[in-house]
């Protein structure tokens, strides 16, 4: 199982740090079995970029659910 600490070290080694603007697009399954799941990824990224940075995560939307019937 991948821990939050391990994830944080890897992301830091990749150069993610305070004040960065990130666009994150990934499959949660690519992390393997991750302690805490998606919230761990989000929390870790927020801790690394701090309030001085920004994180953008595109989310697919099904427009068929948004149309008026």
C-alpha cells in the first residue's frame, strides 16, 4: 500500500512545490493501492503547493444530464 508520506516524497522529487500551478489529470488506479484514496492525492497536492499555488483537475461531465427535458 502506498502511504501519504511516500506519495509526498515522490511528488516532491518530481518538483512539485509551493506556489506552483498544476493541472492534474490522472487515473486513481495508476497510483496502485493508495492509503486514503483520492482524498490523499488531493490533500497531498494542497499541502505541497500551499495557498500560494493552484490545482486544476478536469472532471468529465455528461451533458445529457444537464439538458432540460
